[in-house]
């Protein structure tokens, strides 16, 4: 058994197919298939199920996968440790980014460009996905770092967090919507949306998870009329009267420019949050640790782990949040930081990926 065979096996599992894995590895697909078959013969068991539309690990393959990853990581760790003595940083860092987060108030592109300039021998693998899948990938060691939307107050098992965005959710509607019949209204109970068509990010995003959880607390199931991964599209659909968009608080100029009116959601009071996430045991390689340290310094800080805002604390901020939703100040007394179509994740970049 060769290390290269294990690398090929892991690549096929992660890409869910031989074609994409071969492209990633810069190999011909027949050659890659032959090497995997050779590994299966050596082990005496099939590792991959090729019968479906995508290639998946068999039961034996699932059991072997963590050991294959550990073997690859161990060899990379040896190389990185030796490089550390020479002051040279090498390796590969996998970072996941919730859709829209790069366009939020923090400039991920600039941070990554600076890291690449300082460490040109480190390969940065950047991907976008739903928050749910990215957090699972961090737990499994498939990603080193993720910027992901959160559903629960506490961190998922085995995950450490640093909250970088924490904002109240609002109902965004077009002028003339029935929710605006009460003059000067700045908040609305979540139950007022019980029978309304809602516009939200898809399942798997942090913002959608927060909405579903809050509606369950309020005793009803949300009626989702439109789903879109693009935060800007959510507000566009709402501005055309197609439903109520549930998004993080919008600055007044952005809301007016979009033709929207916003009201803070209450009873309960859901929040959109984005966090920098990594394994609680720490990234495995020096390159990943260096990038994590840079991100923790560069991103607008909030609290880590259990220091994240609790619902009780949030309840004490009701007046400030209502001001922010109506276009006043944020809960710390400053001008609301969100820009464009959303806040906490672009809308997941506005708060929930």
C-alpha cells in the first residue's frame, strides 16, 4: 500500500466521482481508476460504491477513510515540521465561506491575498457551501476553517467559534404590505407571519435554520414561497410584493433604495450570526494555524465559544435592536455596519449561511 493510493482514494470520496478527482489530481481517469482497483485488491474489500450517479464509500470505505486522512496528515505534518525549522511555511489550507460573506463588511479576498503574498508556498483551497455542510466538514477534518452561519447559541460538538456578525432578523416588505397598516410600526411578532408567503435562504443555511427554529418556538411551520441562495435576490423578490423576506437588519438607506420597509421580528427574537469556526483541538498544520491566527486578528471580533450572546442577553437589547431595524443605531450605540442587500451573510453573508 502506498501513500499515493490513499490520497487517490480520499480525493475520489471528496469529489464523489472519478472525473472530478482525476482533474483535481491532474491524472487521467483510467489511471486513477486502476490505482484504486489495485488498492481494493490489496485490501481484499471494495472501498467505493460505483453503482449510483455519484461514487460513494462502501461501509468498509467509510471505516478506512479517517485512517487514510490521518496517514496523509501525518506525512504532511512531518514535512511542515521540518519546514518550520527553516522558517518556510508550506501545505494546504481548506477554508469554507458561506455565500455572500465575502461581500460583507469584512474583506476576505484581501485577507487571503495578504496571506498568499506572505506565504506563497501554501495552497489555499476556498469553497462556498451551506453552513450545515461546512460545519460538518470542519468536524470531519475536511475543512480547516469555515465562515459559517449559526443556528444554535452554543458551538457544535468539537467546534470552536468566534462570532464575527450578530444582528437581529427583520421582516422586509414592500410598501403597502398589510404588516404596515399600523403607522410607525417598527416591530412585528413572528406569529404575524404564520400565513404569509415567506422568502428565505435555502435549507442548510444558518439563517434558514434560525427561522425554522424560531417559527417552531412560536408554534407554527413557516410557509416558504421562495428560496434563493443569493441574498440580493431575497430583497428583490420582497420589493416586488412576492412575500415577506426574512433577513438581518438592513440600514435605512439600503432598505429605501431597495423599495423595502423593515420591522424587527419579536416573540421570539431571532438573530442572524456568522462565526469563524475551526476544530476545537486546533487546525492540524502550521499553515492552517497561521491563517486562523490572521483571520482572528483581521475579522471584526465578537466573542468566542460560550462567550457568544445568549438569548437572555439579547432580550435586554430589544429597544436598541428596534432602533437598528428602523434605521437608527446598533445595540452598541454605533451606526449599523451592514451594507448592501443584507447584513449578517450578504443575507447569509447576512447572517445565516
